[in-house]
C-alpha cells in the first residue's frame, strides 16, 4: 500500500480496503487459533444474539487485537514519509489511509456478525 505513481481509481480504493479487512480477519482468527504468541482468545462475553442451542466455547476471534495490529501494519508504509502540504503524494497517502480504515471498519462488524451466526 504505497504511492507508486499509479492513477487513483475505485479499484485501487477497493484493493486497499479489502487488504486491510483481510489483515484484520487473518490476525483475529490466528489469535483465536493460538497461532500467535502475542495474543489469545477474545475477552468478549457470549454474544446475546447467539442461538441458544449453540454451545459457546468462550474463545472467539480476537477482533480487538486484529484491528489494532492492522492499523500499525497496513498503514506503516503510508505513514513512513512526510509529503509537502497540498501535494498529490500527500493527497494519495491520505486517501489510502482512509480506504484502509474503511476496510478495517467494514471487517470488524462483519467478524462479529459471523461469530454470532456460526
């Protein structure tokens, strides 16, 4: 996710958003599965909308950690340079950061929704 001179487009915006959402999902799920030493299961309580016949094991996707990790990881390339005010590069960087955040925000409630419907 960096400014490489390519034209800004809806497709590029979608790519940034879906990539950020993918990082949130992958890290959240890896935490739950015990594949990462820096995090574990979610500390959230049993979802209220969960079907009564579904047994809650108490170990959900750690979406909080996944979201925080994705902010640092996905946005790192965008934030490593200082561009002049009112430059095209600064505008592109801000647009990419916005699209990354959009992806993270979309994935966060979707993960919670998927947990409830499983």
